[in-house]
């Protein structure tokens, strides 16, 4: 058999036509041959694993993460932790639903890996369930779909928490009005009047989940102006407070920005606030609470306001960050696709929550040291260096020099050497402000371009290195 020629077909027809010739020797010096046309049809196919990846409803296990709060900052933080530790490498799809996220996996072991990771990061309550899909009676084989439901606590950072009286006695007679300043595997609370630290474990929280009264800062926070501050040396040396360097008790005189009426309160932000600063807090005079006799008795002897963090003012619209965060590919759920009414309002709320999360990353070193921050070269393409020097001002109104240079080299080895020299220069600095982002982590995603090689790039790098002493990232 031999191929005589190939018949031309359209490229998109998925047809291959060959004209074949078959010969066979029947007798001595006698050949019998025949010509015929053979047509092949091309069919695209996938392996079994790829079919499960790209075909809907083929998942074997799903992890449902839920939190009943009115913001999404917790999920933004979990997203960055998952990306840093690569805990989503086996995921088939991620969908955003009302109140949380759904992670779909091919089998049970991949889903258990994500649940174990989340248990090591935040306090969660896990519920498992399985559904029978098919069953082979002859071989005694069953096919199940597994569901892991993870519920996160309602208490978030900067929330005002009113605990029941039983737990207050269990914690050594602490105040029932506490403030959440951090959430890890346990919930860290602090008494803003005595600086006493209280840790609520996972089991203790979910045992008394309905007894906590939580006041979130969204739509409840008020702005105050600090008029005078004086440290309280008598009660600041509290043995039960585990972090005396971060928080310090002080007596402050603040004024409400709404009506400029002055009040005297105690705060745990003694070493953070200064005279003239703005602070956010809860004003009990204007706070709307539920009608409850027990709750009114608890707040009867409370001070007029409780401050929870320093306020740096609203960010300018034209100001751009020189860093960025990576995001996961998240799809909208089927219920969210059907609900088109009010979608613009939800998108605006999501953008506001994400902007507040980015502000928390800038101002809180404990947040950004646990996530990966990347250099955003697109934010410096349109603005020259001289213009950014003039516009560089921090939240307190003082001018600050800020230089950003995009390094372009044609030689990768020289560019890598320049990058290491920048990192070494930063390490030699005596002190970096806690409210500033360290530039070493921004260099993780620094892109080296091949445009305009020559001596001009060397001058740019030298100019950048000389200005590192005056480098200051805008808050």
C-alpha cells in the first residue's frame, strides 16, 4: 500500500482525504492494483482529568467558607494567605456566593488540605456532609460528593465586643466591653480602659456564639480630634497585658468632629496618638443599639467613647500606590448572576472594602508581613519623578520625598546585581517607620525590560541608589 497523493480540503473542515493505491502480486510478473479515496475525520477529545477540570458538576469535594458580616475584608486577607502558601493549587474552580466563597476540588484529599490550612490560620467551625452519586452493587463501590462547611467567627478586627457576664468573671473579672485588635487562631481582645488582654479560643467562642453582642466599625465609627494626651503611668504596668510596647494606657481629651464637643476618656493608644491627630472610635451617645435591659445596664457605667485606631484621612483620588496584590480568578455564583438589581451598589461596597483592606496593609505591619506585596510598575509610567517629589505629602500634612524609578536593562545579570545592591542599601538603614512599606518586598515582582539599553540606564540606577537615604513611601 502506498500513498499516491493528498486531496486538498478546507482547513476548518476537520477532514483529511488521501488517495491510496494497493498492489499485490497475483502471479509471476502479474500485479493487481486498485486506487481508492480514504477520508479521515478529526475529533477533539480530552483525558478524564481534563474533562473533570473543564466540565461543570464534575467536582468531587467542595469547601464552603462563610462569614455573617457586612464586609469582605476577611476574605481578602484569606485570599492573600492562600496565594502566599499556594493552598489552592489543586482547586478546579472558585465561586463567589452570598456570604462567602466556594472552592471546588476533584477529590476529598485536596479539599481536606485546604481545610487544614484554614484551621491553622483562623478559628473555624467545620461541618462535613456527603451525598451518594452512584453505586456499583457487584463490586461494592460507591461514588460520593463531599461538602465541608467552614464558618468563620463574626468578630473581626476593630469590632467592639460586649461579652456576657459569665465570661467576664471567667476571665478574672474583666470589663464586659472589649475591643478586638487581632484575629489569629484565637480572638485577641483588649480592655481599652485597663489594657487587660483577653484571648477567646475557637471552642469558647462557638459555645457562647449567641451571647456576644458585636458592633462593627462600618456605619458605626465616628471621627474624633485629639486635643491633649497624657500617659497614665499608674495603670499602664499591667502584668496581664502581653504586648506593652504596642499599646499604652493614656488619658486623652478628644472632640467630636460632628459638633466639636469635648470629652475626657481613657484609651489604649497612648503611644500611637499625639496632639492634633484624628482617631476613629465608637460614640456611645449616638450609637444605636437594640432594646435590651441587660445591654443597657452594661453600658450605663461605660465611658462616653472608645477609640480603636488612628485616622490618616481619606486618600487622594489621583494618588497611586507603587505596590499591588495578586488576586485569584473568582467567578460569580449562579444566584449572583440572576440578581442584577442593586449590583452596582454591591460593586461600590466591594471596592470600598478592598480599598480599606489595602489601607490596613499599609498601616499595620503585622498584616503585610504575612502576605506577599509586589511592585506595580504601571503606576509610575505616566508620572515623572520631579512631579512626584512635589506632590509627596503624608496624612499629617508634612512633605516627604518619594522617588520611584523603573529599572530597564538589557543584561539580566547586571539588573539582578543592581536589584541586590538596592536591597543591601535598604538593609543598612537604621530604622524604617512601622507605617511604611518596606521596598524589599516590592521587588518580588519587579520586571526588567529590554528597552533602551545603554549608559542612560546606568545613570538612572545610580541616581536611584543615591536617593535611597531620603526614600519614604507615602502613607
